[in-house]
C-alpha cells in the first residue's frame, strides 16, 4: 500500500513537472485562401501588428523565451510554389513548406506621403516548422512576406499583400528591411544579405525590393557591398538616392563601399578575400591598402544596372 501511494505521488509529480515545461510546438491547419494576394483585411486603429499576423496567417500563436513569438501553421490544401533563396546553395524554397511553417513579424514600418496619408508596411519571416520553435539551416534564408496598410479614419485597410517574395539571410532569418524613398511618393525596401562559410568572411549584398509589374520583387542586387568576419579586411557599404527632377519614379542610386584590404597570411584563421575586379589588380602587387568604390545604378525598365565605370580611390598603399 505504501508502495502504491509512493508510485501515485511520483506519477502526479512527474505529470506536474512536465506541465511546467514549454510545450512542443504544434501545427494548425489553415485554408489555402491565405495565399490569395487579393485578400482584404480591415483592422481597427491602433493597428496591432501581432493580431494582423494572426489574421493573415491564422496558425497557433506561440510566445517562447527570448522574444521568440510566431504562429505555427500548415496548409494541406496549398500547392507549394518555388521562391528564390539568394544563398543559391539549396535551391529555391517551396512555400508553404511540406512540414509546416513558422511565421514571425520581421518589421513594422510607418510612413506618410506628401499628402499626409499614413501607411504601414509589415514584413514577415517564414521558416520551416521546428517542434522546438528554432530557426535552423546555415545556408537557408528566411522567406520574406509583405503586407501594406493605409489608414482610413479610425481603421487600417490592407492595400497590398504578398505572402512570400524571396529568401534572404542565414539560419532561416531574413535581415530586417529598411524603408527607402525612390521617387515621388514611391517607397521601397532595402536589405543587406550576408553569409559565408564557417570561420570565413561574410560577403554582403544589397537588395532593393519594390512593387513593380503588380508584385513585390527584387529590382537591384549589388555585390561586394560589405565584408565582415575577416581578420584582415573589412568593408562597409552605404547608398544614396539621387535627387533628379527629371525622374519621377525609380530614381538612380549611388552605392559607396569603403574599406581596407590586407593580404591573407595563409593561417588557419585567415581566409583569402574575394575581391571585385576594381581591387584585384592592385592586390596582385600590394600587401594592403584602403579604398573607396563608388558605383552608379540606374533603372533600365526592369532592373537596376550599373552606369559607367566605378570610381575607385586608394590610400595607405603598402
């Protein structure tokens, strides 16, 4: 009898202990209507970003430790479609993912146009379902989704919605986009994608995401934008939009990359740096130098392309 009582207490304690642990992440099946880019959504002011996310992707909401908030869902009736992953290591991402999806709020950006109309762009990060709520995959980007709202009186109305655009970043985490004005009351998103091998330099690319031809898409990709995680060389990039009264929309960009180069010594922690052709010639004869590269990009009708030759300035040459 004492043994049975002890066993009963043990079972109750074990059950209670497990109840205190964070539950495994579960999936909620949703309708394939969530992928409809013509969906309408009206929300009361003030606009609650998490509630918007739940409306657009009505999965099961989780608030785990370390600000890990996401909705967990799958769509058995959805037909997965390919979306590019700029890492180009594991190919396109088929979304929605077969094993399920974790969707997180990536950013909330408020702005107003010249007439005082108020807008908010919400961006989302999709990653493959993980039962522990983790984001994994060294060369797997986070899939970007976008929703744009306009304020109308005491409510917000969704003006455009694109569940998925493309994947950027590493470990299924898309970099946070920034708002950039590229024309008269014309706004786009810029983001910096960086990745590299274990212990190797991280090469960064600048991307411009804008509404064009009825959908959000990448309109500019700038390589050799920045470099980090190198023991010898470091670069940083910046951009400016050229003010030109003759260009109402899709204005030109000037991209500036500033940095230093130092030849690798061949040690275990010192990787050779991949150089743009503007630097490669000098690197053949010199061990180190500082540089500034200025490049001009102009919209060609479908894509931003370089205009003329880059302007390069060198200093501290040794």
